[in-house]
């Protein structure tokens, strides 16, 4: 599983912060966007970079951890602009606990955050997600349905949710009564991850919503 850290990103959504990219094999089969071939990482310029990282076998995990540890203190950075957590060798549907903890330890003193489509209903995955969050690395559960998001929050996990492309409200409530705060960058051109940081806030008590975008947003709306 290949991985690379870009020290200053040129990604318009993240802004000029460090970002990492993990090879496509890290994405679990539990991701519905993978099943439906609707992953935004397969579309546009990011797809070219993702393909290069996936095919490059010259960059190893220990080197990546060393690079993460060198990120300056209190720096906001995004793990996996595309890709997911490293899978367990024993079960590809589970997050590798050892590597997740190593990543969280390398992140100490920094403000790292990421998202995962690994099934949070799996007790092992839920344990690992909570463990890395307790160590200071924010790992958000990615969801597509309100009930999934509500369940994740009931477990004490930080969650995000994909919203229909027509969504145009800053704050709404789920069927379970949880607040969904729309990502500010989706309606304010002056906002990037670099000057926002909502996704990095742990135990925030609300989900962050991302309206469907890119060329396949209509197909994604049908899945939602």
C-alpha cells in the first residue's frame, strides 16, 4: 500500500497545507462510492496523481511516518486527500490498528485529520477510530445516509455526510436530531481547509456535510 506526503498542497480545496495520498487499494469495499464507481478521486486532475501514487512502490510507511513527524507543531494537515487508512493484513475490511496508532503518534503536536469509509459498525474499526482520536489525530467517519450518521454520533464518533447536490442550507438537522453543518468551502470561495479546520475538531457534537459535486453528482444523488 503506497503513500506519499505533499508538504505544500496545490489542491484548491485544501489550500497550501501538507496533505497525504494513499493508494487506491486502501479503500475498503464497504465504501458505496467505490461500489458505484462514483469516487471523486477517480475524476479530474486528482485521478492522475492518485494513479501515480498507486503505481509507485518506492515510498514506504516508515518514511511517511518520519515525514509526518517533521510537520511543524500545531500545523493543520490532511491525511488522505484520496485513499483511506491502511488495512489490516488479516482482514482487508478492518483498519490496521498498529499503523493507525503509529500515525497518531507521529502526529503528536500537529493538527492532523482524515476521513474513513471503513465500517464503523465493526467493533474493531470503532475501537481503532476512537483510539487514534484519543491520541490527538481526528479520524472522521464518512457516511451517506442520515441513519448512518446518527448511529456514528451515538457511538461517540465524529462524522461527516454526503448531501444531495441541491443542498443549499448552512445548517440542517438529521432525522435523529443531530446538527449537520455544511462545509463552509462549498459556499464561500474564501474558505479552504487551511483556514477552516472544522473537520479537525474532535468531539464537536455535530456532523459536517459535503454536497455532492463533480461530474457524477447526479448519479451520486440517486445513490443518496
